[in-house]
C-alpha cells in the first residue's frame, strides 16, 4: 500500500527504507518520493501512518532479514495446514509485523470459508496473534505485483492508493476495441489505466467528429477513418482511396438549423469560414435541406391557420361576452323587449331613449289615477 505522510524533521531520501509506526504496529516502509520544499502540498497525512521513527539501522536490517526468512517458513506450513483441512482458499502471503506481535495471512476464495479451526491451529503452532484477511483479485495483484500489458509494473502495485471505477464507456471514448481480452489486466478486470486517461480523452468529446463522420476538405468530401488524440491528428479518407492527415486544430464544425446535422470542415489559419450553401453542396444534401425547410414552413403555416379564428370577431360574439366587453348599440334593445326584434339602430337621442325605457308614452293614461290629487 502507498500512503502519504508529512515529515519535515527527519531528512529522508528516495528509495530509503524507514521504520514506521502505523495503526497495526511497527512496520518497515520504503520512501518512494519526496516533495520539493517549494511545492505547496494540498494533501494531508494518511491517518494509517502514525509516525516515521527514522531510517533503518544495521541491526534493524539484520532483524528484517530474519523476519523475511521466517515468513517463508510460516507460509509453507500454513499452506500445508489448509490442504489437510480441505479448505477452499488460496493462501497468497504471510506477513509479520516488525516487532512480531502479529502474523497476517492474506488469502483468496470465491466462497465463504469457515476457518475457525484453522485459526486455532495457527495460533497454537506460531504462538502469536493471527489475522486472516480475505481479499479480491485486484488486491491480489496489488499485493503480489506483476508486469502489465504495457511492459511496466502494474499501476496498482506502483502508485495507486485505491481502485477507481472503470467502465466500457471509457474504452469507447478512447476509440478502443471492445475486446475483453485486450481491455482486461492480469487480474481479469478492466484496465485501471482506462480511468487514468479518461479525463484527457473526455476533454475532446463533442469538439471533433467521430470516426466514420463526413468532413469537407477544400471542395471535396472525405470520411474520418481514425483520430489520434495523442498526436492530435485525424486520418481522412477520400472516395478515390486517397488519405490525408489533418490537424485537429484545423477542424471546425457547426450544426445545420433545419436538419440538426453536424457539418465539419477543415479551415486553415487566417482563412474565412465557408458559407452554409457551399457546405450543403459539398455534402450533397442541399436538396434534402430544401425539402426539410419547405416541410417546416408548411407545418408552421398550418399552426398559424389553426390559431386564427374562422371569421372576424363581432361585438355580439360570445368571446366579447367572456371578456366583459359590451356593445353600447345593442344594450338598450336587450333591456326593452319591444325593441328586441328591430334590426335597425335607433335614430333618437339618448334622453328620449331613456324616457322610452323608463315608462309608457304620454298619450297612454295611467290606469286608476285619482283626479284632483297632486302627484308627487
């Protein structure tokens, strides 16, 4: 395992072996790298490491050699005991702490193992505290180490502190073949380097055409055959089997507004952007876009006709009644039943019209009116 620890009081060097006090006890560690004093360190110390006691002395190295020799003997004896008890577990490593206060056995198993009897036997045989740890295939590779497909030591045993989630989508973004044999490491899982490099490849996502997309180079149409994000060049193939490498910095694109199709072209520095009609002619989709525009315009015109009413709205229209608008010319006819059937507008003024509505005509006498009394 790799841990970070901030130690400024003890002068240390890379590849130097030191004695460390951890959460488990006293252990021997190797200094992998020392940060420069000018560099600002944002990481804090790993809580697993409590203290760095100092470099190993000659007596410590002699004791460490005896412990390593003893670990090999313990490993062989423990594997024999596992075979005798017919336990379905694979012993990977036996590890003593530096003060030999604890003996840790790492094993791998696909099923749950009942090792209670084995634990008692090991404690009786070695007279120390025994700990059995079951780990997975990735932890096995990190524990034992190995050479990856790149020819270097596997990342998990070299610098990784924890395992990143890896998916096949990362391989797609990097234009890799989805062959499980090529994408798997020595542990049988997806390569961890896919997660390490995914951020770099994801930065190009959406900025450049995909493999198989068409592109306009000059006045010719070509197809993207391959994209190398390391060299930042794309391989384009023409219909007459010619090929050309194009820098990614010269590839530009836009979206056609009607069909929403991506149009890509190669534009050199200090040159104007080609017109849309020129790109459509080069892509040989001018007629298709024209028909799509006509269909879109026809669809929009139908929507406008549906929103427009069948006839012009009048004051007596029900829509006016809903909005609270009243027709001053027909308001009186609605109140007077005698004028309701008259289609002609009234010709008298508002005063006489109010007089007609308020009471009967003057020539009609009021019935049962007593004579000689003042009508107030």
